[in-house]
C-alpha cells in the first residue's frame, strides 16, 4: 500500500532535518558545474540552501575526473562545512579498480560505496534467475573486499533491479534482497522507482537494518511520469511516515537527487518536516 497525503502547510512540522541527520544531495544532477570546474561554487551554493552531506560519483565518469584528487576534494568540502559520506561507482570501475576507488573514497571521508545497478543481462524488462544469481555472487565478492577496508557497500535500484524474472514473476530486486549477503550489502532506496519497486515503508519495515540510505525525489506513485518533475513535498507522499519507517529501519542518510530548482524547493521542505 502506497502511503500518500496532501502536503498542506498545516501538515508540515516545524523541526529541521528529518531523522536528525544532515540533509544530503546527490551531485549527479549538478554534474555540469563539476565538468565546468566549479565544484567549489557548487559546494558553496548547496551549503547556502542547507545541504550538509554530499554523495559524489566516481572519478572515472565524465566531468568527475576533475575530482580525482581525494585530498583536494576533502579540503573543498571542509571549506564549506560539508561532508561526503557516500559515493556512486560504476560496476566496471568496481570490477577493475576497486582498491584505487576505496583509497579515493577514504581520502574524502566516505563510509559507503555503492553502484546504481548490477547491470545484468536483460531483454525488454525481463531477466533470468541465472543472471540475477551471477550478479549477486559477483557483488557479494565486491562487497566483501570493501568490508575489509571498513567500507559499507550498497546497491541502488535501476533498470536491471526492476526487471521481471522469466518464469518466476518476481522482480529481480526482491530476489536480490535474498541473495545478497545482508552483512555485506545494504540497499539504497530510489524513490523515483517506487511505482515499480513498491512502497518504501513496506521495505523499511520488512527488512530492518537492510537499507542504509535513500534518494529522495517528489513522485506520485500512481503517475510515474511525475518522477524527476516534482520537488519533495510537492507530491502526495506522506514523508513524515516514510522517514519514521526509515528511522525504524536503520537508515544512515538520505540524498535529494533533483535539478537545482527542485533541489532548493526540496531542501526547504525537508527543513520544515517533523519526522
């Protein structure tokens, strides 16, 4: 059951920072500024609107190679009162340059490293159980290596995770929750995917301790076309209940992942949310 509510001003609380955690921002929607060499300016602007924690992408991605010096990145973050607790890494770079990426992450201060998708074989939104098992086995090994460096590995949910398993009917995501080692791999819930993946409150309640973070976007689950077009709080979701379940489920952080205008509106809303 999707939990929704009308977000009128009278229903918003007066307490800042849901969960008592710093409001975070995934930097990918703002990557053009990083490509243009304005990472410091981006940090300044994010800090000014109330963001305190960033999620970066790995320096193998276009534009992010400018952030290849982890110590320099940490200095810029410190200059603007920001932390970076988490990062997204392509599966390819985790396969081929994991130790290098771990060292870079630790220089910056990350405690979590994840990938957006396991990118398994699929066709037309359908995959196989064998493909899901192979993907899970590989990612468990990657996560075990990260664990030895005191890094928590996590998995996001993109196309492969939203695929239906041939002859089974379940989502790959549901099966991955069983196949991935819960001690090694945590999950990052993507709100924009909830129309396919399902209600985050159910997941947080059903899998306590399994979800480490979430990407927050405004979305009306009965209209997937609204994803990426609504600020948090401009939708019909009951964010207070979502954050309540997230807290009970053990979430460590959350990141707004939207364009600049929607990020500003989302952060403003989150600062008023009683959760």
